């Protein structure tokens, strides 16, 4: 059985790829630099950073409720 957390991660990466692809195709269509591949790679990298940040923060807060973890620190 697939865990709900994995489904959430797959949806995030799929949505990032789709939206970056739309932006990249529009830029390639108008002849600008940084087209499809560049936008997809940048969006997937930022999605990975934020997803890892969420997973680390979730793991640390489960162990000790007194610990305050900033989820945006890795992405920043």
C-alpha cells in the first residue's frame, strides 16, 4: 500500500514539472533564453529542497515537542 506522504511528494513534483514546463515552453516559443529544460530543472531542485526541509522538520518535531524547527531554513 502506498503511504499518503509518498502520494503528496509525487503530486508536488508532478505539479512543479507541469507548471515549469508551461513556463519553459512559453519562453522557447517567444525565443528567449532559459527554456523548457532549465525551468524544469530549477523547479524540481527547489521542490526537492522544500520537500526535504519539510521532512527534516517533521522528523525533528516528532521526537521532542519542545524543539522549534523552521521549515523554511533549508530553502532559504
